C-alpha cells in the first residue's frame, strides 16, 4: 500500500456521471471514490457530470486536466456541487487523514483499479508530455473544456469562463483558454511587403515549403527544445481525442500540417545558416523529424478508421499531409525509370530513417485503413474536381 499511488474523488458526484483516466472512461455509481494503483507519471483525468435528477442524462461538457502522479502519491479532488467541477483538496491536515485511511485500506472497496491494459497506449500518447509542457499550456483554471466549435460567450459563462465579461482578457482567472504556441501564418501582414521583393519562384517556394517557418518557430518559441514541441503536439492530441476540444484539434492540425509541408527540412537540404545559431546540427533536426513521424503514426492509429473515407472528412487535411510526405520522401525513389519525374528536388533523397518512418505510415494506412496514398495520388483520387488539370482548346472561339 505504501508505494501505491491513489487518486480519490470525494463528495456527491452525480450517479451515472462519466469519469476517466487517460484513454479509459466509466460510468460511476454511488460508491465510487477514485482509482488505485495509478502508475507514476503524467496522466489525464476527465469527467462529464450527469444531471442530478436523471442519472441517464449527461448534461455537462466534458472537462479534464493533467496531473503528475508521484510514487506512492495521493491526489484528492472534491466534487463542488455549485460549479459542478472537481477541485483539489489542499488542506494538509485533511490530506494526511485520508492518507492514513488509504494506508489502512479503509477505501479499498470504493477504489477502482487503474486500467493496466490501456497503459502502454497511454505511454505512446504522452511520452513527451512533462511538467514543463503542462505548466506552459494548461489554462489558468487548469481545466480543458470540450467543444465541437469555439465556445460562444453563453457557453463560456456556463463552464465558468469569464473571458467575455469584465476585461475580456484570456488571462482571466476563470479562463478556459489553452496557451498553445501561436503558429505563424506563411504570409503575415508585416511580411507581405518584404515578400513583394522576392522573385516569383521564391514566393512560390515560400508558400509551398514551410521549412523556414518551422525552423524559425523552433528557434524563437521553443529555443530548439524539440521535446517541448512534441510534448505540445501530444498535449493537443490528447485534449482533442479524449478531451473533445476543438481548440486542441485546431492546434494539432496546424502542427501536423506545418511539419508535413516542410520539404527542405525533411530532405535536410538548403537550410539557412541563421537556424544553426544554437549549435543545432542537421542530424539533430533529422532526429526530431523522425520522432515527429513516430508520434504522428501513433496518432493516426487512434483516429477512427472511416476518417479518410467518410463524406465529412474525405479529402481532409490529414490525407493531404500524408500525400505531402509521400511526394517529398518516397515518390521519386519508387517511380519507374521510364516515367517522368517531376519537381526540382527529384535528385534529392531524404534521410533513410525519415523515409523508413514515412513508409511505416503509408503501410499502416494501406493495410489497416484501406487507404493507398500512392494509388490515390497517381490516379488523382485525392484531388478535388477544381484542382484537376483542365484541357483548353486553343482553337476554340474566345469570348
């Protein structure tokens, strides 16, 4: 008992509410008081309260927060009936009293076991998330609130976010805003003037190859702490997948798109010297990209299998991102010698480790999802009708 970590939930959380840790969720009964034998490390607690008068009706948005569990640690949260949220117990005397009760086994019958079968998956989803990541990103009130779209003012008020009232600042004490790194657009207003001095080829490269944007972001906002970038990507995905947060999905989508569109970075080619001012080497950048692709594959494995072919998501950004990876890292090395090879980078090969991870992603999509990116690209199935080539009859009358 002394080395077992326990997370306790006290108070009258409505019967029929949903409570979960990491990738697992349950409906709770009257006797539920928490989870025992929680592995040490970072975990994500999440819950959705049922209506007090109707245990079959879930009447609240899902809420969640990250916790750092220590070996033999005890975390206690109390259900606040007024705000319908879990708040941490901070009274040291009370904490010690409950700790002695846990050691005596007084709550054994009311504690559910941690879902060990889900732990390996959780480790893959969170191995880059640490206390530094959480401190940087979590909302002021430390709760991530579910949303299928950006919350309006009425919805924010319901979940205790006062950012629409008073000063309206996202730094409001009750704000639910997640402090994600702001991803730069390719053509910010302040850079459009400078862009007019570029040649047409340079402007095209700037739009289609986001390598400089990526490296500048890593340099300025992460100080080349690659683990912090990957931790934020995982933080966003967990808040999207488990926490059902639209804001987190948007951030994850932007981070994936940015890296999958960074051609020169993936190829390790023509990277300006200004990005090596921190003694960062091309080898370290390539290792970072390998780790990114490994994280991305884990994420793709957790997305519903019909995501690529449903009416709502067909031709979605993920398919375009993976197609970009195929074009940059694979296509030129698998084309038949008799076929024409397009693109100025046709003679450049990416690092073998990067190519290996891209191949693993393509194989997963082909064998597990039934999506053959190469086949779709070669036959134009991934293109919208408006993006397909148009045959123009030059002899036709012009109007």
